[in-house]
C-alpha cells in the first residue's frame, strides 16, 4: 500500500504560474539579502562587544589603580 503524499502548501499555488528558473532566481536573491543582513548584524554585534570589553577593562584598570 503506497504512503499518501500530502498536497503542497497553498501559498505555493501563487508561484506555480511563474517559470521555475524565475522563482529560483528570486529565492536566491532573497536568501543572499538575508545572509548579508545577518552578516551586518553580526559585525555590529562584534563591534559592540569589543567596545564593551574595552570600556569594562579600562574602567576596571582605573578602579584597581586608585584602590
């Protein structure tokens, strides 16, 4: 007895009228933009972390010098 296959999601119906190469190209561009955005967020997160480490280290050093 074959296993029943569920129908594809309904949101894919709107993409069915477009050529497959066009859908693949658009998905590639969207994923590239998401990866680029994540890379930017990680970069700025690292900058923030470096700044916090420098400020914390400088503050701790100054506190230790005067105590």
